[in-house]
């Protein structure tokens, strides 16, 4: 992983070469793997304007809309004879690279890589077209050594990656406590240890970290190892909601195949509706999808609390995306980006209106 340059050396976000690794999603590496599942396509089904649509997502519970939508055939059903070609990714930079290179058309991704991808391309390549999930991020600590917030001083707390969504959130929260931490090195009143989510539970068990600010299911894995939830990030946000997963699209694909994009969004909306109406079935479906992708299902003591902490919704919670960008600027990790035009919610609102649902707002950051 490349180090992030000191703030004094950062130019504008749109032209900074280091930023592809700066703002990344919560993931387990950077390699993409193809999933050949193409079930649910009827032989006589009519194709839309494209033969196929290439979608990307993470094998994470916070990407449950994609996991369940593919697993249950709910996305494919809306696409008719246009085939879904899914790929899974383990970190934001690789998914943004795939989107930029045309290897995927639509992706589920976290807010930080979406901000980075939009700014780096000077607003010319991606658009956020929907929300997908909120919540699912917690500060889990060793209850033997940390019994209150004050006990965090002098301790080692892991975040997934320098400058990623959770890293920014923790640095911002720590600053609000009055603690001083160097954003680059992680040294200060609390030591921030950037640790891949895949190895964070082992680092906790070995005692090399005292806790972690991490997404699900890593947070619940730590709890299963004896950790205690000291803080749920949702409690820091208005209405306890903040964006953790968006749906993005290549602008060229949106321009050339609006019917396909609309069909994917319709499938996502119906998937979220099914998830919320059938939480236990949806949880089992997501776990089955994870087992196929990773070779191992999550145990009940991990997936049960993890699933409950995530809210699946269509609203991109645009105001919280802007706030997250402001937090990154305040933390000293990036220059202020211009996010005007990052959203194009017209296709989603068309779907929502047709489904009799309330339309959503872009917080003034929509495309003109």
C-alpha cells in the first residue's frame, strides 16, 4: 500500500497521483475475482439495449443488496435477457480502476472511493446513482484494558487503511475528543494502526492492537473474540444514518444504456424491499453468497449482530457524503474536493416514483 503524501505536498485532489490509494473502501485486499453465476436468464427473455451488464461489489455484508440481489436472482429478473456479469473486489481502488477501464459498468462501493474516483476523473467518469446501505461500523475494544472513552489514550486502535472511510471517521472523532494524532503516521495521543480487515481479528487476539474502528462483519468478529462495542458510529449521525455503500455507474454506460441502468436500479430497490421484509431469509441468503465467494459462511455469533446493525435503503444520504468529505479535509488527508455533479439520481427517482415510493434528494450535489 502506498503511503499518502503529507498535506503540504498535496495538490488538488483531482490531479494528485497518490490519491487512488488514499480513499478506499473497507475491503480485504485489492484483487478482483470473476463470478460466473448467470442464473435466472430465461432462454426466450428479451434483451435490453446491452447484451450484458458488468457489476462489481465486495464480499462484505455492507454490500448486502448486491449479494442478495444476485443470489436471489432479483437483479437478473429485471434485466430480462441482458445478462449480469458480476465481479467481486476486495478494496475500493481496484473497483474504481475496473470502472475506469470499462471492466465493470455499475458498482457497489463506499463513499470515500466514490469521492476519490469522481474527483480524480474531474467529474467525467462516474456518477453515484443510488444509496444501498447505512451503518455497520463500530469501535470495538478490549474490555480488560478499555472501559471508557478516556481509557483509549495511549492505546493502539486499528482502522482498515490510511485515509479510508473508517480511518477518516476515527480521526475526526478523535479530534472531537481533543486528542492530537498525526494523520500520516497515526502517532499521537492514540496510536492508529492501519490494518487489513482480514487480519484485524488475529491482531486483536495477539494483543498487538487494543481495539478497532471497523465495518461489519469485522466488528462482530472482534466481539466474538471477547471484544466489546464501545461506540456504534451510527450514534454520531443525525437520525443514526450515514452512507456506507453507494451504487455508482460509468457515465458513458449510463448515456448509452439508460434502460439497463434503470433495470439494475429497479432490481436494487426491489432487493432492498425484500431484505427489509424478510430479514432472516435475507441474512441467510447473504451468508450463502459469502460462502460461495469466500468458501466459508459466517457463524451465527458473527452474522446475527452484524446484520442487525446495517440498514439497507435506496436513499444515498447525500448530505452525509458531503460531511464525510469534510471530515477527510479536517483530518488533513485531502484538499477540499468539488463534489458538484457527483450524483445523478434521476433514474432512481423514476424507479421510486413508479414503485410508489418517496423520491430522494442529492443535497445540491446533482448533475445539471
